[in-house]
C-alpha cells in the first residue's frame, strides 16, 4: 500500500490555522483503523465572534478589490487544487474512509466549482442598466452588494467539495467566510483553505472554527450575515428559525430518501452496476445517495440477480490507491445507525438479498453494501434516511406506480430514472418531486453540473447552491435611480390631468411594442 503524503507535522501545520484560543482538543480517528489521526483544536463562542469581526474588516477590502482581482486569485486557487490533488486525496480518504476514486470526485468537484465561480461572477453580479418607470426622465441601474460575512456549516461526509460549493461563490461575490468544519472533515477543509490562502485570499477572509454545534454553531448563526448549512433536517429547521428571527438569509441542504426508478426497457446488468454505485458510493453517506430502488416487475428478476452479483464481487477497502470499489463507514455512530436500521427491518420481516454484515476484519466501521426486500412502512428504513450502506428494493407494475411510490416521501433532494427511451425519461423526470433528477446515472450528472442549481424541495431544504443561484445567495440587489434635473411636480388640476394622460399613453405604447 502506498504511504500517505500527509504526516503528523502537516496535520499540526494545518490545525494551527483553526481559530481557537484555548488548549482544549478533540481526538479525531481515521475510519480505516479507528486509531487517532490527529488532535483538533476546539474553538469557543468568543473565538467565533473574533473570527467574524476580523472577517468583516477583511471583507471591506476584498469587496473593493473588484471582480478582476477576485477572478485572478480564484483561478490561481483552482490550479493549486489540481497540483495538490494527491495530498487532498490522502486527507479525504484518511478522514472519511472512502475509496480513492470516490475521493477524486470531491477534488474534481472543488476545482470545477472554483473555476465556474471565478469565470462567472462578473457576468452574473456585475451592475446593469434597467428600464425606468419614466424613460428619458429617470435612469435606473441595479448593482449587487455583498452580504458581508457568510457563516458556512459543513458536514463530514463530503467535506472538501461541500465546503467549496458554499465558500467559493461567497468569495467570488465579495463576501468573507467563517466556516464551522466538522471534526471528521477539518483537515480536508484546512488544506483546501490553504490553497486559497497561498493563491492570494487574505487569511482573515476565510476563517475556520471547530467545536460542538451547541456552542460554536449557535455562535456562528448568531453572528453571520448569511448562513449556509448542510446536514440533518432537524438541525436545519432550528437554523431556519434562528435566521428568520434575525431576518437574515439561509440556504439549507438537508436530508434525503432518494429514489431510483428502473423501467422495463433497461439492460438489467448495466442498470444494476450503475445502481450499485448510486447507492453505495461513499457507502451511501452522500446527501444524494440512492436509498430506494423501484424496479419494474418485468425486469425485476434479472436486475436483482445482476445487482446481487455486482455487490458480491465488489472489493471493500480504503487503501490510498485506486484498488477498491467501496470504502468504510466514517464513524462509529454511522455503523450504529446502519445496524439499528437493519436489525429493525429484519425483525419485522425484511429479507437481506446481499450484504448485511459488519466487517471488522477490514476495519472497525466497514459494513457490506446491503440490499433489502420486503420492506414495509412500519420499518425505520422505509421512510427514515439511513445515510449509509442500505438500499431497499421494491417491485412496481409500471411507470405511474413507480413515480407515485418515489414521490410518496417527505423528502425531495435527488432522484434517478433508468430507461433506454429519452422521451420516456424526460416525462418521468418532469413528474418526479426532487430538486435534481439523473437519467441513467444515480447522482454524478447533476452533482457535477456546477453551472446548474442544486438543492431540495419538501423537507430536503431551502435555496440552491451552484450555478447563478449559488452566487446570488451572497448578494443583495440595490437599485440606484437618477434624473438629469429636479422633477417638476404638477401644481394645478390641469397639469395633473395632462400628466396622467401622457403616462397612460406611455403605458399603452410600451405594451404595444412589447416592452415591460
């Protein structure tokens, strides 16, 4: 096995960048062995307030620097991400337990997000002239003002790419960022941040804090001018309530119980291989991972055989090389949740088609990719998000039944449809209640489309990241109107009558020439 580029000395240099004034630390394990990887400093509420204050000062100069300078710095950061990819891959794997191929998806995503926002910010956020209410009398322009300091709260599961998807558009828009990193993903985030600092981002402009949500997360949501959160629906509701009381904006990417529809015209073997990746990449610990598979009964038998065969042949491992199909669960808590969902389902009559075993011989939190059938509404796994290593298989009697079953969920983050018919796929995609829909792929198409918005409906969240919507989160539109001289107000009834007549005529002319 190839040795890691990362070292304890590097871990220390990275964690020195955490804004933490005390001596308290948290031991962070690596999923591959369960041993302590490094000691992470813990921030306090006072540290958060200090970081926000410094970021607010740095943001003033960053906003004045302009689009061209921000573009130059972000493109330099893009190049450093690619140059430092082996280090970033090591850190992602050491912290998350995922395979190297799945870790590369994160690095590629972070680079793509950075490139898109660097090249797009001026076009989307640059000032522009707008039609005034009285043409020739008023001149109206709209500009965008950065909101200030964005508070970004990111989880452990895709720490690198999810950080980039919120932090980079904020920087491109002229904002500062104070980010609360999850303990299990802090090294990846700190290494990503270091690439941006080395590219020219001021140190104080992007600060990283760590520590318990009850103290550090609360302090950040109390101080930030805009809040980005990725995590559970329960926590997202609390953040939304606090943001609402403060009258600040928030984008929330929350839970999912994502569905995949396998129609009756697929190649069963090909569909099964893609479905396996869609469900078990990162061991199902991705917000857009597939947890429900609805397969048309006409192809159910060959699809099921192919899926079982694919998963039985899959290699589990988290070595720092491209030699495994699936990795480890990330934490002991994730293993506990998966085992609890599995035990509940089996006790109530579900059948394990494949997997279902903890694999401590490979590492403390390895668990075989597991597919269940016979899942019923009284089981936890039926409607609750598992977020790891379990997918449920259901037979359906046609397209309409599949769509209705897929939509019968409190969540609406991601969905997928597998079919050979492009027209059929588009019709079903239009009917599915989800923020993103992938055709003949589980999640990578929409997730990697950084120019298109990403987010959920129902209990899966509010707002969108990526694309123009991802940039517009971090600015407030400001309208500036001017006139060439003092506007003379009518003084008599006759003057009012004349003016009203002219304005009515103007409105009719604008309608006739199809102008708003």
